[in-house]
């Protein structure tokens, strides 16, 4: 009788559901984490496949272009290349000057990074979280917490690392907080992502801005990353601040930073992997992105 | 074919569906949009399958989705299991052979899920206009898509099982 | 077999009785409930609220203090702290407690429940502090007594793990501590002094306190916790504490029976206090302090027209930033050793020496015993009774008129003038100029022990008669006479204004200060008499003892003084300068006092104090010229625009 009653109770779907959730809840965290990891890795090949499918799409998109279009694109690229090689020379000269000054002032060298370029497998962005999955993982030296950048500045921070893939929490995520500063002003301010209306460029909140800073539509302030936080190198673009409002304490202002809309369609990023002092950055030695 | 393979086939079928939605969201992100069609994967199991089989399916699919989708750990597993519980309880009311009822029920369940997520995960954004605007836009699009696809997807799942030699509707309720 | 069965009626009766009793009980219960719900509801609601709600008082940030030109003298700087709300750690406390208990049981140990609770809390909080230690490379440890004190007294307030974080530490923590961590980075404010030690005594310092006015805020009857506020302890910070103190805000939280908060039901935002615009000119203040160097003394400069204090310096001074957020023992010791806590400008009492001769002159002129053309011969000394009173110029000045005597600071002339005039008249004149009462300046701590002696005072206090020698001494500002540098500054301002009194203020009146507030009445001496005094002071600046105070193009009228005193039982001198400038249209008046070093008597009014005044005059003059140039440029622009 008792058995029958038990099985009767268990037959009710809500009881079954509660029982299952309770059992799951009671399982040790390690077991659950292991299952999550396993199921991720189980699905990872499909991510790889999807990503390669994207590449294939790009390839065929290029194939259907006319020769004239391709020649035009090639000329544009050549111009860009020329411009970049000039800028590269200027950057090398600046770096040499910096190094000379650092030696002169006996400053410790700034932490160096190597760039691990990675394709974006999937963009997973909605009102609650903003992340991307990239096609590089722990075997490529990627670790949790590393900085991720793209051609227009800061992208985010590595939040989960798997063998051949990793999840990156985007700068547009509510959970993303970073120390930043305004270009030309080393005082740290706080940036937090998370205001992403549909059909608009993403925005984030800037706080602890010193009271003497002024921003306007015609003279916006550029928010860049700060090396003080220990994760990002200095000076990478985050966004533009067009308006600041004073806080009640009279000490600080806060405002909104408009981020780059490209963040929503990012296809390729670079993970900044800190170098050990003995290592030298070697861009040519980087594995190809695809 | 053993039932466990049939259930596995259903998991794979829906997982492909999930991948497609993920892929759509990948491209929609350019406009700051995402669609949420989670109940497509659950309603059939809740309304049509036997309780134990249905729950086993939901649990397996939940773990897969949890690893695949963002959000707090175990969020999707919990949501799917609860949604399954509700669907299963509602099977007395919801006629599996009535596309209209399946549509209505799926949209309702999806709306409940979105409302729960919107409130539970709002955090500091709860008092911002941008957040609720996005929720409304995404919710509206998701509900419309749900209305369009819930019944066909339901039928496709049924066909899949039929092809595999299993008609769950022939079984006694509670089997 | 038959059994005696009671009648059915019997049961029915019993049942009715039972029903009756139950009904009565129900009636009592319902009645009681109704009484509580309907009639005593408010009492119960209030009681429940008191039990379930807690109020946190949040002080508003203090207002800024500016100088008369809008330069920030005291502002707020952010104070970044890493804190945890112990409330958020409840679950972890419990888990840690269970872990400790289990571990002890495994080793067959018995534990004290209270002690174990303490250890559990300490372990958990230390774990979070260790997170910070890892990020910052520090090795801080939590103090279990602090946790307990916080737990019992201010559970609803954040528990500080690390305070006064640098910009870099702040940046590291916000970046590397997850947003959902119980560790939060809190920003509060503390006082900041951009000019560091300038106007140390005048501005004053603040200290943290939980004792402050909270005003009319909701939840007055609730159990209240107060976040500490900055309260002014000295100087302007204390005097204008009410104005500078921000409006307090409040948070009301519902709490569970353990006192842990779980929901904020009301929030009133604190507001920043009002700003204060002082009459100080920070450039002049710094010039004065810089000219004083490491000497001990005071400099007070006033705006002649308004009585606004332009400079109020007391030396030695110290960097005010070292006094916030708290005064360390070493800083306190350092200030104490150098005698830096005393505001010499308003608390230091000194004989005014020869600067007092101006009072003696006016007393004589008012009394008719002295005239603007009265001449006395100075052979270098004067015998009064059996004692020989010397002039500073031992060889003697020869025949001297009043203005000559002021220019040369001839003692013998004023011995004659004083003895002729008499102690009562001199004392009356000093009192007329308010030298026997505090000036009433709006800064706390002004002494009231200043002294203008007369025969009655001497008899009452020293049980001695007044001698002629005392009068001679008084005539040249020596003896028992004691005044503050501020008093001498207001005195010389009054002389420049032609009034008997000037009430100084540290507030700036951009639209002009009402004449009635400045105070005083006309000196009421014939113009030629006053002219003689002014002439003497101008000549002192041009070629006399006060010439080192003069600037080219900005002539001052001044009077120096050098008092013979004993400091730490050893003889030394006090150097004085009082004066105003420009001599023909007085704008600024100043008093400088420099304390000599024990056993060294080389400080003199002309050589030590006058150059300090010159540096203040220099800044004032430069600013006057700049202002005139700016006004001229503006006029030219306006003409060009027309």
C-alpha cells in the first residue's frame, strides 16, 4: 500500500519535477560543474563546425563578387596597408623613444602581451548577458580573466575557458566592470557595461569621474582602458562620453559611455596573453586566425 | 528501436533546432536583438510524452542547453524542468491534436518564461528604460515567432517519433 | 446482562455544556483578537515596526571652503574603501560554524558556542580580506574584536576591510573583484587641503564622529545606526560646522529577528553642505607664512574698508592633509612639541611694545597733556623715581616732536607723554580701542585674558600700588599690558579708518559689509593731531624704524615695536610691526608679531617683523595693479565695442 501511495505521488508531474530539482540541487557542485564542462566539450565540435561554416559563407560571399569589385577591394587594402606600415614605423619610433625614456628614468618595463587572434564562433547577446564564444581555448594559452580586444578597442574579458573554445564576457555586459580613464587624464574612473537597447549602439555607465571633467556633444571625452586595473594595457578605446552629471557628494560625476556598435557584430578578436619576462612578443609567429 | 534511442533522437532533433535559433541570434545581435523560443523544445515533451520519458528528455536537454547557453549555471535546466512540469500538468486541458491550443499554450509558457527572466535577471537595470524596451521588443518578436512555429515544430517532433516507430499519443496517459 | 446506562439527555446536557465552554473560549479568543486588531492595532503595528525596521543615518558630504577670490581652500577628496556587509555573509558564517563544529566533533573536542561563532565570523571575513590581499599583494589581517564590535553595534553598516585605497588599488579592486562579490568598493569623502599648511589654524580640521544633528528625518522611533560624519573641531570648520555639514539622509531597512537587513523600504538621499566663502586671500596668506619661514609668531591682515580678515596666520603650521582622515599619534606629538596647536593670532598674549605708543599719543592728545607740536628732549634716558628708563637709542634723539618721536620710536618722548597723561587716561584710551576685550572674530578659541592694566587692577590682583615706573612702562607698551596680534591688527585698522574699533570677520561680503557691522565710533581728535600721528607713521615707513615694510610705489604708514620678554625663563625679544597701506588711502592694515628665540635678543620690529609685512603688501599691491589693469582692459574693450 505504502509503495503504491509513494509511486502515486511520484506520478504527479509537479512532484516529479520538484523531486528532480531537489536531487539536482543536492548534487555536489563539483559534479554539476563537471557535467557542464563535459556537455560543453561534447557540443564544442559543433561550434567549430558552425564557425567553419561562417568562414565558408564568407568565402562564397567573396566568390560571388565580380572581379572588378575584388580588384577595387584589393586597391583599398593596398592603401590601408601603406597607411598602416607608415603608422607602424611611427609606432616603432615611439616605442624606441619610450624604451629610451624608461631606461633613462630607470622605470620597470610595462607588462607585455602576446596577441592570440581568434575567430568568433557565436555571439550570444541579449538583455541579460552579453558574451561571445571564440575558437581558441586553453591549448592556445588562454586563461580566465585575460583581456580581449579587437581593432576598435576593448571587447571584454575571458570568462570561461575550454580546451579549444572560450567564452568572453563582453564590455557591454552588466557584469563587466573595469577601471578606465579619459584620454590624457590618468585619474581612474569606473566603467560598467549593461545598457543595450535594441537598434542602438550599446552604452555603459561611467562613474567616479572627477568633478572637474566636462563633456559635451561637440566635445566628447574618449574613455580608454587603464593599466591600473592590472588586466588591460593602457589606452585602448572603450567609448565616448557625451554628458556627465554631478553626483550628490559633489566629488564625482557619472554619465553614459557610448560604445562602438561594431561590438555587436565582432567577428575576430585578439586575446592578450601576458608574457613571462623571458618571452618576447613575436607577431609573425602567431598561429593564423582560421 | 528502443525508447531510449527514440528519446535521444528527439534530443538531437531539438538540439539542432536550438543551434539554429542560436545561429539566428548570432546574426540578430548586430541590431541588438535576440529571439527566445525555448518552449519549442519543451512543450512537446510535456504534453505528449509519458512522464518519466518526458522528464528524462527534459533533463538531458536541459543540461545540454545549460552548457550551451549563457546565464547562471543550472538556469536553463531549472526553467525547462519547471516548464515541463507545467506542460505535463496542463495536458488535460491542452489538446495535442489542436494546433491552436498548442500555439496558445506555447506562447503563454514562453511569455511566462520571459517574464520570469526579465524580473529575476534584471539586477541593476530594472530601473532603466533601455532594458524594458529591449525586453518588450525581443518578447514581441519571440511571441510572434512562437505563434508561427510552435505548432509546426510540435508536428515535426511527432513525425520524427512516428518515423522512428513510436506514436506517443497511442500510449495511455501517465505511461 | 444489563448495565446502568445514563439517559441520552444526560449526554446531550454534557454536550451542551461542552459546546458552551468551547463557544466561550472562542468568544474570548475572537474578542481578544478583535480587541487587538481593531482597538490596539496601531500599538501593535508600531511595536512590529520598531522590531522589524532599522534606520541608518547617512551624513551628507561637507561643503567646500573658498578664499575671497574663489580659490578652493578646503574641499573633499574621495576615500575609497573595500567593505563587506556582514549581512551578506550570514550563510557563510553558518556554514563555517558547522564546519568548525564538525571538525571538532571528529576530534572529540567540545567547543564553546560563542567562541566558535566568533572564530567562524573571523575566518569568513579573513577569507574575503585574503582575496583583496592577493589582488593588492598585501598581508592584512582582520581584527576579531573589530568584527564583534561591528556585529553588535553597527551590523547594518558596511564593515571596512581596507580603507583609504590609492587610485591604483581602487582600480585593481573594481576590475578584479566580481560584481556579485560581497566585497564592495565604497566611496566616501574626507577633507582635502590643496594649500596644505596654509591657514592651518584658521581653517581648522575635522574628525569623524557619530554625534551630530540629524534633523527631521523619518523613523525617529526606530533603532538607529549612524554612519560617522566629519565634524569640525577647530577653526572655521568648527565655527561654521552647521553650515558646512551636509543634510543627513537616511535608509530604513526591514530586518529579520537576527538584526540582518533584507529590504530597503525608504531612502532619503544625503545632500552636500553649503559652501563657505571666507574673506581670506590665500595668496597673501601664503606670502605671510612663507615670509615667516620657520619663525614663531602671527600675521593678521585686514581689509581697512570692510574689516574682513585677509590673512590670519599663526606659526608654526602643519600640513592639514596629515590630520585627515585621523590624527596619528606621531603627528599629534610633532605638533605638540613645536607648540603648533596654539593659534597665536587669537590666543597668544604679548606686550605690544612700541606699537602701543600710538595709544599713548592719542591718550595724551585727548587729555590735552600732549599737542601735535609738543616737543620733548631725549638725552637717551629719563629718571623716573629712583630708576633710570633708557631710550632704545642710548645716545638720545635730542629735541623730538610727536611725529618725530613716532618715526624714531623714541621711548623718552613717550615716558614724558605718558607720565603727563597718567595711567588712567592711557588705560581708558586703550579700552576705547577695545584692547581689553576680545575682538569677537568668527572663529572659536579667541582668548579673553587680554589685559590693560591700571592701578585698581594692580592692587586687586598683585596687592601692590601703582608706581610712576609702571606708567612709564605702560606708555611704551611694556609691563603688564597683554594683547593678541589680532587685537593689534584691528587697532591699526581702526586708526586707518579713523574709528575707535573694527570688528573683524572671516566671511567675505562681495557686495560690501554694512558699516554698522564693522563697528567703532569716530576717534574724535582734532585733524591736526591725527595728522601728526599719521605723519609719524608715514615717516617711520619712509625713513624710520618701519622702513623695511615699505615698497616702491606702495608707501605704508607703520609702527614697529620690540618688547623685552622672558621665554622659558630666558630673556628674549618680541618683534612687532603694525601698519597700513597705501598711506594716503589705506586699503590694507596688518599686524605682525614674531616671537624671539630664548637667550637671543636680535629680533627687532624693524628688522624682523617689518619685512614680513612687506611681503604681504607686495602681494596685495600686485593684485591691486592686476585688478586695475584688468578693469582698464575691460573699459577699453567696452569703448572699442561702442
